[in-house]
């Protein structure tokens, strides 16, 4: 029987579940034979590979008992690897990182042969596939679901995230308050829909923050100084500043995103930034309307698939404006975007006029 482990409000994160699965295997001697590691959090997929290696492989014979395929052209190569018995390790560990097996048409013959072989996997083998976005309609994916375990590594929940961040920054030789660490992750969009800010970026920023820390203590300013400037965060900061009456600060944010670019690139940069402004205003308006309709912040965050921290900040800014004025601001933003694309107005002048009207 197969189980699919993903994150929901009622289930634990697969980061924890895979640990329990392997602890049980080591205690009982009953090991899984087949796994798929997938999901948007590539850092956790790679961590899981390393964790399985630690559980299953004897270091002295790793060269013989661990086989990793970055690209797999022939199903028989995989079958041959799976059929060889381990030397000193608990399991023969075979890892396949070829995501094309779950999507590319050229891989269909090999994928079909592998899918047909999976029920015959020997007890001595642990076969692990990894792919961030597997095509769930393909035969190979369905065969893994039927015969193995699927771990869908989504973003970490807040409790696990804060613990991971604290452990990580300590490993870099610094200390920080867990609340400050969590605020940093939320502010830069970790866990948000389509966010490119993942654990890889967080780890890198924590390393820089540790280097900036005075006497080994990284405060909020150290954490923010280490994190790179992000256009989506700047877009919200610009709107928030303008709504708070701090127009000079808003213009400084605008300059930081646009002035440094070459003139030949400014149109594209202004359009991209204008799109982010529209997106932020849409979140503010929809969030405010939902709250006025009686929804709680938790409901709004869940239904809009928006980071709860960023939603809270957005609602605070939106409340200073009101839904009627926000609609007008959003319409103006869409018009500015249209004028820039049509060439009716100079990009820099258009966005400055929009900012002046906020």
C-alpha cells in the first residue's frame, strides 16, 4: 500500500514523516523499497537523499552500494543497478534524479519499462526517484504511488522553520532570536505562492547575517542587511510608505529599483515593477474586502494562498486607505501599465505620476 506525504493543516510535514519512516525501518527491519521525493522545496529533497544515504549505506562500501543516476537513458541500466546486492550496507541505494522520466516525451519508453519493473524490486534495494514537479498523469508516477512512498516536500511550517533557521545560524557561529528569524523568512516571502525564496536562499542569507553579527549576536538589522533587495518586497514597502504619507521614502525605493538600470533596460524594469505594484494592490484590496465580509485573517490567508505575515502587513496598510480608494489606486496602476506598454507615456514619468497620486 502506498502513502503520499504532503503538508496540510491536519498532517505533519514530510520532513518529519520520512524520519519516522526510517527510524521504524531501522527498528523493525522492514524497509521501504521505493520512494519518490518531490515538491517545490529542492533543499529538502536533497536533504532527504543525504538522510537516506546515512540510514542505509555503510561508508566503507559507499562506492559500491550507492548508485546515483543524474540522467537515465536506458531502463536496463537502472534494473541492473537494482538487481545487484549490497556489500556491507543495509540496502543497495539507487537514486534517480532524472526529472525527464516524469515528463519529457522522449523518455516515455524507458519510463514505461521502469514502471513495469517496479513491482519486482528486490528486498535488498531502496530505489529513490527525485523530481520537483513530476507529471502526475504519467505511468511512472502512478506506478510509484501504487507500490511505494511519495514525499511531497512543501515549505516548512513556522515551528519547524524557526527551529531549522536557529540551528542553521548557530552552525555558522552566531545566535538570533527565533521570532526575528521567522519574521525575516516571512518578510522575504518564504512559503508564498510562486515564491523563489527557498531554504537555499535562507541558508545563504543566514550565513551572511552570521558574518555581520556583532559579538555573535545577529539582531533584526543584521538579518535584513544580509538579505538581498527583492523587488516584490520593495513594491509593498513603496505602497506602505506612500499610504503612510512618507512619499520621500517611497521615491527612494523607486529609485533603488529603477535608476541603477541602464536606460535601455528601464522600460522592462518599470513594467516589471509596475506589475508587482498591481499584484500588491490586488492582495490588499481582496484581503480587505474579505475581512469586511467577515472572514478571519487565517481564512483569508488560506483561501488566497498568501503568506500570513505578509497578509497581516498588507491589511494594516490597506486599512489606512479603505476599499473604495484602493479600487481607484488599482485602476490607476492598470492604466499606467497600459500607457507604458502602448508607448503613450514615458515609463519613468508614468510610474512617478502614479506614485504622486497615491
